[in-house]
């Protein structure tokens, strides 16, 4: 098994990670919107700090730069595509599997959210974290599976940069 993993290219690892992240995100959104019918059932109280809801995010993180019209939506989409292209360029240069895995997760999640913006007009978010603690905008955060994959990918990148030997980090 270890010998087989040693032969798996970083590019293959990243492509599989991106495909898994994109498929999981889109499958979850399709199920929540078309079969579970979250819009009719919301909010579902899971814990004191987590609800399941449907929130259409017409902007970026925390609904910044919200765009209700098509022009604004396509400007945001163009920005997303530019960022995805930059990350794919970075991914194509990755020599290490952990870096490719992390970047693949980010790309897959970003493609999921870009697909929402293109085909649904806005990004569908479902997981509503909330608290009464005085932590500013972090007191209320709504996200989706794509956002979770993006966050995991960024966390892997940061962890790898901090803890990898200098000759392995890229």
C-alpha cells in the first residue's frame, strides 16, 4: 500500500480531492433543496449553537458585496473564476501531495460555490452557527459543504507551511 501511494502523483491526489469536494457539495445541495425541502422545514434546531436553514448568499463571505442583479452576480462570478484559475495555477506547480490535496479541496469547494452562483443565482448555505458571545461577525455564520472543504484545504496549507520541513513545504 505504501509503495502504491508513493507512485500516486500530487496532481492525481489534487484532482481526486477537487472532484470529491465538488461532488459532495453539489450532492448535498441537491438533496437539501430537492428532496429534503429545507425551505419548508427550516429552521431545524440541531444544538444550542447550530441550526439547519436555507440562506441564499448573493455576496461573498458574510454576504459582503451582495449582488441582487445579474451584472453584479456575473462580476462576482468573474472574480471567483479568476481566483480559481490562480489556485489551479498554484496547484499545477505543486510538487508535494499534501499541498495538492489541500489546493484540490479549495478548488473543489470554490467550483461548487461558483456553480451555485452561475446556475442558481446565489450560493445556497445551510449550516447556521450562532452564539451570544461578543465575537463580532463570527457570532453568526452560515456556511455549506463547499465552505467546509475550502476551510479544510486552507487549514491543511497553513499546517503544512508551519510544520513541514523547509525542503518539503511548497
